[in-house]
C-alpha cells in the first residue's frame, strides 16, 4: 500500500469506529479519544508550504492551548507518531503567538479566549482545530461536531487557503460540511 492509501485507510478506520455515545463506557471518554486521534491524523491529509518547516529533519509541532478532555489525551495518542517523515512533538502552550512554530494548533475551550489564539495564527501556515461541541462560537479550520452520536468535523477550506494550506480532497469528502475556497 502506498503512503496515501495507508493514510486514507487510517482515517477511514477512525471514522468507522467514530464514537457512538451509547456504546461508550463512559461515553465521553471514547469521544475524546477519537477526537484526539483525529488531531494528529489530520496531518497526513494536509500539505504545508516548505517554509513552514525550519529544516527537512524538523519535527512536526502539534500545539495545544487550553485544557479540555481532548487536550488531556493528545499527549498519549500522539506519542511516538510520525506525520509524513517527521516525528510528532506535542507542546502545551499558555498562549499562542504567530511565531510559536506550530503546524497544528488544537484550541481547547475552557474559559481561555479562543478567539485570541485563533487570531494569533490567522493566515499563518497552521491548521487550527476546535471542538464546537464543547466550545464557543469561534471555529478553527477544522471544527469537531457530534452528529447522530458520531464524531464528525466541518472544514473551512477557504481559511485553509488563506493560511497557505492545502487539504486533501479525501479529507474534504469525509467532512460533514465544507466552506469552499473562493
């Protein structure tokens, strides 16, 4: 299997096991684990501009700001993972700056000003991810939703384009809703 097919199979497998709240014990724990897994698996379906990485051996930086149940699980699910040919490193930040070096930024809604974190990296080559189920009105490029007791996601491809990111048509086709590029 090629890398693209493996990545497609991986995301399809995660979707196939997407949470059914009635099957989980406790229900929320499986939902959070699925979301945390999605956070790093999305990397296989996004292309960053070469300038987003300092060097060919630079790690893939997955940043987390805030502390919700998904943020608490990301460390364990992303440990030892590879994004493309880069090792994934997870960093928890108290605040986000444009030059934080993040490739993916998961913004947990827990009283922190999520809009500030999202605004700090707007138009930068950073894939922002939020959880509309447990969050507020601000949304990242990808936003988790729960529909019919399954974890789904919406994609703002216009915001991705503004950030210089290219999202695979495979991932776009799996989204519940897509805001298209202009």
